[in-house]
């Protein structure tokens, strides 16, 4: 099999600069980068024709529902969709069935991925009120991190016992990633809404029920725990302007507390409930235009460090239910990088900043070995982008098992042409390579 590929005439965006030139891939890695390279006889050529060549997106938060929810998603269907969205590595959440809350369950999930995952992968170990001993036995290189749901979750994964939380933050052998919403506040808001509307609560009240106060109460508590115990804390899916005061602006390196913004919280705002309804119901909620714009500014000033998706598919039938019955979560990976590139088109972020937030930042934040950069010797996880190819998203184009997207009807201005995983063309011009398989992410910890 010929595993040498020469990418010609690309605009390479990497480490704060843009370089025009060629890149040679061999044995899964980037072998050489130069202004002009010549192909040997046994080398295939991919003409970039001046399009953007970026390190692939590393998505630090997805719910691929595998194992346990085959009607909604599985690792193969969703990772294939992720390739179309420019994602070359993903980190999957533990609220599956069975839950990933033991070391045995964690390793079993890695075995599933060897058969099904079409992009590179890692899995969080989930925290519960009673698995502190499992967490203590975890090896730092075994996982991307420990996930703590400090807000309502499925099964027993709401960690609301303060002694347990103290123990997790004190003894965690690796990064702790949190979902921050205060459940008592949410329950009070739900009760108030029911008093007024019964079970027919309008979806427009979702950001008032899953309120800014609920987010701040929880995220400020997580920050306090991390500061007291010296924990490496990563706060997922920030949604409010107020929470930003908990974070420091500036370079990622050396930060004890980091944060993620998600593509839907950067794209939608509260006005979109009028047209999208429960299709954009997610937790934490999409909030006001002012909150959305504050999160965008926080990215630009390096107060928020990375961008992920929180991809979380549900069936169309489920999402068409009433407010309380419709589950929270949006399928997002298929157009993830093009959604981020809308911030470039809107002059919120430069191309160099986009690459920092989707690739360089996640690689450093999680100490991922030899990925996330266009560097010789690094794994060749790449995405070729046409930034001037607008299109409208239609349901017929959806690759998710759930069969729908909250982006239907919207126009995006950038198109993914090719996605390369470990030196192999995994997606090209609308076609997924069915033979491609990702690798387990390794961590330099």
C-alpha cells in the first residue's frame, strides 16, 4: 500500500502564521514541510490549489451514545460525520449505557473504538457519588480526564455530595472537566414555570430555567474547589458573560483553570428559539445575544481556551416533544469546523486564532502527544478547507444516525474538502473512506 502523500500548493495555518507551500506525509506522519517539494515516483499528490491546510479539529466533548443507544448514534456513524466536519480526534463523555464510571468500563469502551471509531479517540472516566476509589486508581495516561456533572445528569452521574466533590478535586490524578449548573436553582425555576404554565412551558423559557444564576453558582463553586485543592480544572461549555469573571485572559500555558466554548453557543442565541424550538434545547442553555457576544470576545482575548461541540444526538421524535419531555442535546460534529470558521468570516477570530482554539489549544490543554500542529514528525491529522464555498444545509445532507440537524436552512461560508487522519485520506469531496480507523490518543503526562 502506498502511504506517501504530497499535498501541493497549500496555505498552511500553524502556530500563529500562514505559510504557502507543500507538505509530505509518510507512515502516518508529517515527514517534511517546505515551500516547494518534488514527489518521488511512489508518492500520490493532492493538489490544494491554494486552499487552507489546518491541523484537524480536536473536539474535547462529544456524546456518541456508544455503547447503549443505537437508535440515536454509534461510534462509527458519528465519527464518520465528524470527519466531514473537519474533526480528526474526539473525546467522548461517560454517560453511556453502561456508564463509563469504572476502569473496566473505560477499557471496554476503548475496545469498541478500535472496531468503530473513524477518528482518533479518548474517553473520560465519569465521576459519581460513590466511585472515588476508581478515580484514585486511574493512571493519568489512561484517559483525557475525569468528567464531573455538577448539574443534573443521567442515572447516578449527578455528583452533589460535597464530601465526594472535595475528595475528587483533592485526589484527581489528572484533569477534572466539569458540567456546571446548580440543580437546586434549576428545580426552583422549573417549579415557578410549572405554576404559571403547567406542563406546557414555552421553550423560550429554557434559558431562564437553566439560568445564568444556576451556571454561575456551580462554576464559581468548581473554581473555589480547584483553587483550594490545586486541581487542574477545565470548565466545559461556558454560556454566560458573568462566568467569564472567573477566568483569566492570556496564554493557555501554565493556567490551572481553563474553559471551553461550544459551537452552538457561539452560533445561536435566545432569539433562535422562535424558529428552532426544542431543536436547540441543550444544557447549559443557549442564552442571550449579549452572552453569546461576550463568549466570542472571551475567545479572542484568550479568556476561553478551546472550542468543542458537545455533540449530543437524540431522535427526531424525541426532539419534537414538549418542553419537559424533549431531551437536551444537539448533533453538531458534521459542520463543526465550518461553524467555527464563521467567526473568521465575521472578523471575530483570525485564522491563526481559529487554529489555536480548535487544535493547538486542545493538544496542549490535554497534553496530547504529537498531535494538533503542522510539525514534522507529528501525526498527520489534517483538514483542507475551501473558505470561499458557501452552501445551504439541507436535511438530505445529514450524516448522523438521528437524521436531523439544528443547522438546517442556514448557510455556511467554508467547506471541508479533505480530512486526513494519521496520514490516510479519511474524507474527500463528500465521500468517507469506510476503511479508515482512528487511534487511541496518547498523552505526554
